[in-house]
C-alpha cells in the first residue's frame, strides 16, 4: 500500500525507518520530512496544517494510509476532515479524532477525563484571567513546589515548576494576564506537586483494544543533572529498569485499561497512539504508585527513537489492524535488548541558535542515526536545520553497553557548536546500583 507520514522530526524518521521495513509498504511519502527520511521514501513539500492540500495529494497518489506524527494536525482535526470527505473516508488514518486529541489539546479536558474514570492524578483546579485571585488562593492551599500548566499546546514548554509561593503567583499572573504562552495560557491548570521519577508509557489503540508498547524515560532539561530550561527532549532510554512486571501491572490496571475503556464508553473515536506521562512515586518500595502527569495523543520525541527500534512486528500490519478495530488479534513482539538515545542539539538551544552549519556524520556503525532538524543545502551538503539536530540510538544487552555505544557514535558526529548531555541514563544506573 501507499503510505503518507506527516512530520519532519526524529520521531518521524524513527517511524519511517520501521514503515520502510514493512512488506506491506509499496511507496512511502513523508511530508515534509528531513534529510534522513529522504533515504527511506519520498519527501513531499506539504504544509501539515493544510488539510485540503494533503487530501489532494492523498487522492492523486492513491495513498491508502495516513500516519500522523505530530500533535498539531490531530488537535486541529485532520482525522475528522478525512472522515468527512467522500474521496478520503476510506483512507486509514493513524491518529485520533479531534475530540480524542483534546486529551493533549487541553490539560483541563484531560484532567477532567481522568477524574471521570478514576485514573490516579494530582489534585488540581483550572483558572482563567477572571478567576486569577481565586487561583492565587488555591496556590496557598498547596505545598511547595508549585506546578502551573498552560491549558493548550505550548510546544512542550508550557509547564512551570516554581520553588516558592511568590514566584508561583507571579508566574500565574504572567500566564493569565500577561499571556506568557499566548492563547495556550488563556486557562491555566494549577496542580499539586508529585515527587518521584518520571517515565513514559505508550499505547497503540483502535479505540476498544490496545497494545502496550515498550516503556521509556526521557530527559527534558538542557543541562546535566536535569538543570536549565526545558527542551523537546535530550535523550531517552527503553525499557525503564525500575518498571518491573508488578509495577507495570499497576500501570495497566489503574491507568491504561481505564483510559481505553473511557474512550470507548464515551464513544470518542480513537485510532492511534496514547502517550501517558507518569510520575512514579515510592519507587524501590512495595507501595510504589503511578500517577498520570499528562496525556499526549502521539508518540513522544525522543522516546520514539528508543521505543520503535525495539518493536519487532511489521508496524504497518499493526496500523492496519488498529484502523480496522482488530488489535485484539495482535501480539506485540519486543526486542529484549535495551535502547539508549542521545540527542545532539545546536549551540544555544532551546533559546536562539544557528541553522545551516555543515554536519560530518563520521563513520557508520550499527548505531542508528535519526535526523531531527536537518536538510540539504543548495550544494547537497547535510546541514543543521533546527534546535535538535540528530540523535544516536544504540541497542545492547545492558544499559551501560547501550549508552557507551550511543555516546561513541555521538562523539563521532561533528558540526560547529554541537552540544549534548553527557549524563543520559546515569540516574537509572545509580538507581539500579542502589536497588
């Protein structure tokens, strides 16, 4: 079949890498893609927000399946657009309806969904500019630190964790009255802080059935030791060592099953991925508990770059079964090895940074290089084209070995002002040693 994949980042390169291996894939188009995806299919200059142009391309190129990588087209309703168009309604769309995408499009909607279905999450309330003073009073009932979340999409940067009450009140005013995150912070969710270790759980669902994909942990801060500004992600590890069978059973029984059941019971059309961001409290004790921090309605980046290489199934067959509501007949096959991914970024990221620097990839080995922000210049040379530029993913029999291989490949890549964190996975290694 002919397949169109929307997106241009490392997530999309990792997905394209698996799709291209499928015996079911005749032609893969990636829109707009990057310098890495061009080796796996045909990059297409399409605006992922222009549904009409995408639809015309799908019809003219006889595309059978649309796989949506990033969240913005999903929140804007691309699945609904395809379902409403006579020439597009038979195309298999891997991505939820606009209503389903509200789980990521609105933090308040997601928290209310969790409450309705008794899914464990932090205590919270939502405020607007009109209820700012009420929000400040609610902050006074919480213990430090304080968590403020822009209700809408803010490119992964709409969450603030403040150490003291005065700072939290000032930031709440900036978000609501000063429009710190634009329309995304017209409403702000204020919630209690949960102390623990974060991890990510991924589900592929047809709206009634699901497959639980490999777990992962990503590293958001730009600085080592989880310091500095938030980024789109500086690396990831899969699986998460502390997430043993007993803990994952809690995750599945208390969070995954109620989430999928809630979608089904509320008749919310959902075919695609659910990314469940968890705070794991009490790790190392029998009373360890998972709480939902957030939902996303697509795969994470850079988690995809460590999760997808571990999936042994033909992913197109999985997608096809999801589109037809038949995931209950599928069994996930997972590579038992550990994957470690190290992100390489442009100097200055996540603030101002240069584009167009020449990249030298170094010698090839079995480590995977996924392109996140790259392109070819007018001379056909590989150059930087984003803040997060490349990532190196290695598979090995242990976490230390996977990290060593990934870092060796990372050090072989060169461009001016390249930066990467040197401590990816070190917290997990320390936890394993202590355990």
